[in-house]
C-alpha cells in the first residue's frame, strides 16, 4: 500500500509541476462559470432553481470534456514511461507492477477530482455569492453530479491505462484514445438514435435499451444525472428515464464495473508483459 | 568467496529471437566483473534476468540466494541498477527524483545529500529540473539512485557510454571506492580497453552465448595472441644485423621493423635483439591490446572451462 501512495504522490507532484492540475482546474472552472451565468439568463423567473440548470448544462459538458481529460492524462501512463525508459528503472525497484498501475490510478484520479471539485465548485460558489437562492435538493444534485463526474473520469482513466498497456507506441495509444473517446461520446449515441429511427417506432424491447444504455459509461452517467429530480424535466431525459428499469444504483454499479474491468485487465496484461 | 549471483544454463527468447541461449556464470562478493559484448549480444537481457524483470525460459537465476522474479522483491532492496542511457521524469528536480527512489527503497532521504556529493552532482544542479541536465549530470544522478541503500550488487549497463574522458575517469574512481566495500559490481560495456585494471574478471558474451570468462590475464593466455616487437634500426644497419633470424621481420616504415612472437618466445627474442645495442636505436614491445583479445574471442567462440 505504501508503494501505491508513493507512486500516487509522485504523479500528483508531476501533475502540479507540469501545470496539468492548474490547467484542467482553470478550464473546468471557466466553462462552468460561463455556463452557469449564460445558462441562467434564458430561464428568467420561472421558479426553477438556477443550480438545477447548472447541473444539466454541466453534466452535458462533462460527458464530452471529462473523458477527454482523463484519456489525455492516462493514455501515456504506461507506454510513455516505457518509451522514455523510466519504467525499466522503476520496475527494478522493490515494487510490484500492480502497485505501479494502482498508484498511477490513484494519482491521476486525485488530479481529476481536484480539478472537477474546484472547477465546478467555483460555479456553485459564484451562484451562491451573487445571491441566488439554492435549495438543499439542488445542492445535493450538484454534489452528486460532481461525484459521478469523478466516477466517469475514473472510468476513462482505467480505459486509458488499458490502451496504454496494449499499445506498442505512444502515438498508437494516442490514436486509440481519440477513437475510444469519439466512439463513446459521439458515435455510440448517434448509432443508437439511428437504430431507433430505422426501427420506425417499433418498440425496442426495454431490456435491450437498458443494456445498450449501461454498456456505454457516458450514457450511464447521463441517465444518472439527468434522469431524475428537476434535471429530468429540464433536460428532456425524463421521458427516457421513465422507460427504463435502471435505478441509480444499477447505473452506479455499471460505472464501477467500467472502472474495475479495464483496470484489472490492464494490471494483468502489464504483469505478464516481457520487458 | 560468497557467490551473490549465480546463473545456471539460462536461456531467454523474445518471440523467435534467442537473446540468451546457454549462459552460466557466478558473481562473487566484492568482485568487479565486466560483461562485454557487441550491441545485441545479450548483455542487457542478462542484466534484466538478474533484476527479475524477465523470467528465464530455461535454466535458473539466483540473486542473493533467491529468485529475483518472484516473491516480494526483497532482493531488489539490495540491488542497485543503472540502465543503459538512463532517463528520469523531466519535470522533477534531481533532489525530488532521488527522494522518490529513496522512498521506494525505504532508504532515509537524508542519505541523498551525501550521495549527490559522492557522485559529484553540483549543489546548484540538484534543485533544477532534470530536463535541464546534461548527459553527464543525468548519468551521475543515475549512479546516485543506484547507490541508494548501500546495495550489495550493482548492475551498471554501459555506464560510461557517452561520457567525456574526464567524467569516465571519475566514474571509474568511484567504482574503485565501491569495490573495497564488498559490493559485487557488474559493468557491461562494448569496449574492453577502458576496463583494463578496472575489472577483476571479464565475461565475454556473443550471440547469446558466453564466449569467455576469466581474468584479463587468463584471457590473454588463452587467446595466445602474439606480442609484437618493433625495432628502429641504427643508420646503415639492416634486419640481418639484428641476429634474430628465427623471427619474421616485417618492414613497417623507414628503418623500422616489426615481428610477431608467441608469448613463450618473447623473452628469447628480446634477448637476441638487445644483444647488439649498436644496431638499434629504439625498441617497442606491444602486448596484444584488450580489443585484440576481445576480437579473438568473438571470432573463435573459444569456450573456457
């Protein structure tokens, strides 16, 4: 365990030195602030809690941005160190390969959590300071959104490590990472929509739809944040959420499986790898 | 002498390439051994086997009595390793880098300052990012991390490649200091010449096989390479005046001659040549260089018992 913490601390140290932490936090904060102030303008005084609107707009943003940040952070983790030659030296130390991956995971997750918490937190804080009334329900939804955003980030960090273990070169890993991002964030949903259009209103068996939504971690995240409470009415996801049997618990579990499975596969492959 | 590393009939394949075929040797406490071979001869693979980074496909590797590739890697606590063309995390400073490796080895970080002094890494450089380091400084930092925790075995993979002669010399002085502490030092290199007087023993590998193993004296003897004796003749004298007609003299320049002679005939020939001091004005005895010995073993694949 101590080795894992040593590696994690080094990743964080490096992240701070490379301005990675600063850059991602500022990026998320800037976008969150923009969305929360521009986004609250059109609603006027219709009795909707402004923070709910922020939750809706921020989670839509998260679906694009957080996986991208996570993949950029993680795709290089193994293959990059291999190529630079630092991995060889590291593995000659009394440390297991699993510990290396778990340590990196912990470090990268900490960086991403920090950026999400403070970047998005800035938006909530700004709303509070400008005198907007925030109900405790909305605050809870906001906290849940930050938590699940970190989970979504963790999913893509884990996927990034798997890519990084499989790829023989950094550039390959980068290419695969972009492909994976495009697939989960854009292509998958477009294909799903296309499929529904082709089906011409023939009702899809609801079990199949549920499965299709859980298989993509970004959809699980979307449903988790936009499928309940005030957000569902605002985002129009309520209609879909009403159709599925997916409870928040199942969605959370789906995200957890999406973290554990790639991470396990990555550590197993990395442990067997010949240097 | 206690063996710290023993490799028995080890073999290792990467796909279809047999990087190491059948190699056996032992390294003893306090011994400095040079592992010499061409690029791609299997030196780095052997070092990786000793580190437990890869598992042998055949045979066994024992380091300090244990298999380095299994268990809780306790063996690696007592190992120091300097990889070929070592690299570090560019954004961290030298001090942070060494502190990171010290933590992994559970060594008191306070030891770091003494190590920086020992490897000659200047104080003002220690707190600069590694990105700004020259090759020599990086190599010093590499050596500092290898020396963490007073290792019993030091594996140095081409430690002097790319260093300037002054640095190289300093580097070997450091190695000499370490020898006296009972550390086993394995130096890999593709140049034998610079290892003269530095290594107790030389192991030559070629094409994944051990081509020779012994002290430099042993290797010289086994190779039976001729010593070359060169003379400069005095004015008006010729080869016949030398009185050494058993040797075949070869003209190498204006009034210089050279003969190759087997080790056992060397003294006799020298005696003959110097019997008439008036005939010659100069005399050189050229023992076979280490590179000659090396080339001989690589060409002939002579196996030593």
